[in-house]
């Protein structure tokens, strides 16, 4: 397995637990990263249940969302409490600790080996088949199967000749962190909800993180935006997007309370083919997703569950051609859900973009919030329910 993100850690656990030897190679020296996907949806909880984690251990910092709110020109046009339906609420989790939990469980199997701080530099071929990877410093490792879980910029995807079909470019997100000690009033006012703010032609999302009581703020960039701002200028720009009570609170914040931005370009795509003989692509590498309604963590876990169900019986039968024959089934089972998620995310993005860019529309909605709130809620719920549940995971009769 290449890459210790959610896809790589989850599939390593499932394969090792089935008593099959697996080596996980990760380039970074540790699991910590500045910021990665935090939102677990019911679809992600369903995958975790298949991983044997029907409830998250308390060592994983976590916080259930209390609901979703949308403010347009200062008027509330959506207020939906969590959970939307019977079942788990959307929950923010600290990804580093979640990954550590998966790896801790994988380590209980003598079949699991982890090599942290080892970069994979390429694929090793044995005839027509991919038969392992090359590593830093000229070393190499042979394998019956290489599973590339190396993220959205996957180098191995290119090496295996599996191009992405790219969706039209979307805007970028700039992520900021607001320090816990400076934002008590804003945090109390948020009451654990995920807030989206649209106003004055701009927009941002604001929510409390899983741990530390910091607030995370995602600012949607437009092409040509001047992003070279000081923290004070950013706070003023944020304040101009909203109204009281949020605007004055933002203006009063000390500039040291604002950390960032971390710039995350959005590239959305889907690899038409996820496999070659001896090679499989999973997670963001196979389907970089938009950040809209936070699906990446969930989809990566679900890829791993489906892949393990198909791979374990084939690996037990000895790999080779049996293994290669199992690979198309993984892609076949995962493609419909990914296509649907990307279509829904794109529709959600377009609606938000329409509202953000059309001042007259925002003014119309904000002039009569009581009239438009039921319609906005109905449209939002229709998409959100499909996004958060995913399609039935299904199962393979021979799976683990
Ligand atoms: C800022 C940000 C915010 C996000 N917010 C959310 C959210 O709220 N909810 C959500 O569901 N998703 C979110 N996502 C997306 C989510 O984090 C990803 O979809 C998810 O982590 C994908 O998992 P993955 O295992 O496919 O890849 P990744 O998590 O990207 O892991 C890939 C791993 O491969 C390693 N690697 C890469 N190349 C090599 C190599 N050559 N050799 C060895 N190792 C290598 C990398 O170091 C990395 O650890 C966010 C992403 C970002 C960047």
C-alpha cells in the first residue's frame, strides 16, 4: 500500500486482519498534517462499522455537528438540525488520531508492516505486470499487488497510465484557523453548527474543529482575487461579507488570532480506469473531489472496504491472474457512487456560486427570508440526504 491517508490505512487494516501480508509505505515522517478532511458522514460511519469501529474510540477527538445554517446578506435562509435522519449526525473527527487508531488495530496483526518516512519513487514491472515499487535511495520492494492511495496528486496514477477525466475547474478554498482563546463569543453564537455566509459577492464557511475549540474558516476564492492580504485586511474582508453580530466580532479580533491561509486548489476528476495488472488506484488518487459537503474522507474509507472485499478472496487464492481479475469489480462497484457524489457536489457548487455572484438574487431572498426558507431547505435537504448516505455499499459473498 502506498500512502497512509484514510484509504491506505483502512485497506491495510482489512488486508492484515484477513491474515495477508501487507506493507504500508508513507512518505511523510508522521501522520500529522496541517489540515485534512474532518467530516464523517453517515456513509463514512457505515464504512467504519465494516472496519470494526462501530463507535469511535474516545482517543479520537470528535464533535457531532448540531446543525447547518446559511446566512445570505445577514438573513437566515436555512437552519437544519443534526442528525437529519435517524442514525449518526455528521461528526467532525481529528483525522490524525483516526488514522492512528486504524494503524494501531492493523499492528495487532503480525502480517502488517509500516514504513513511515519512505517515499515511493516509481513502479517496478515484471513483464507486462506491475510487480512492486521503487523507493528512495534506489531500493525497491516486490509485491503481488501495488495499491496506490497516494492522494489527489497521485504520482503512481500517472506512472500506471491511468489518466483522470477532469471536471471543469472550480474555485479554490483558502483555509484559516481562528484561535480558540480569541473567539469564545463567536463559538457560543455558532452553537456547534456549520455556518455558510454569503454576502457582498463573497462567501465563507465557519465551524468549530473536532478538537481544541478553534474555529476553521474556509474562504472561497474567485479567479483574480487579491490574496496577498495581511491578517488585518483578511479580517476586514471577512467582516464585509457578513452583518452583526459576526461582523463586529471579526473586526475586534486581534490579528494574531487568524492563522493561515492554507491554499487548497480544487481539482475534481475521476479516473476512467482504476487498475492495471498488479496495480490498483484508490481514494483521492482515483477521484479527487470538491470540498463541497466534505466527502473525501468518507469516500476513501468506502473505497477501502469494497476493495478489501474483492481482494481478500483473490489474494487467498494466490494472486496473479485471479487477483488481476478481481480488480475491475472494485472499479465497477465504486464508480456509480463517485459519479453521483460528483454530480451532486457540482450542483451544490453551482447553486452556491449563483447566489454568491448574483447580488439581485441575494437581495431578493434576504428581503423575504420567511417566504424563501422552506424552499431553500427543501432543495438543500434533497441533495444533502443523497450526499451523506451514499449508495448501498453492497457486499461480495467471498469478502472478509
Ligand atoms: C485542506 C483539506 C480539507 C479537507 N476537508 C475535508 C472534510 O472536511 N471532509 C472530508 O471528507 N474530506 C476533506 N478533505 C479531503 C480528504 O482529506 C481527502 O479526500 C482524504 O484524505 C483522501 O484520502 P486518501 O487516503 O485518498 O489520500 P490522502 O489523505 O491525501 O493521503 C495520501 C497519502 O499518500 C502519501 N503519499 C503521497 N505520495 C507518496 C509517495 N510517493 N510515497 C509514499 N507516500 C506518498 C501522502 O503523504 C499522504 O499521506 C480535505 C482535504 C484537504 C486537503
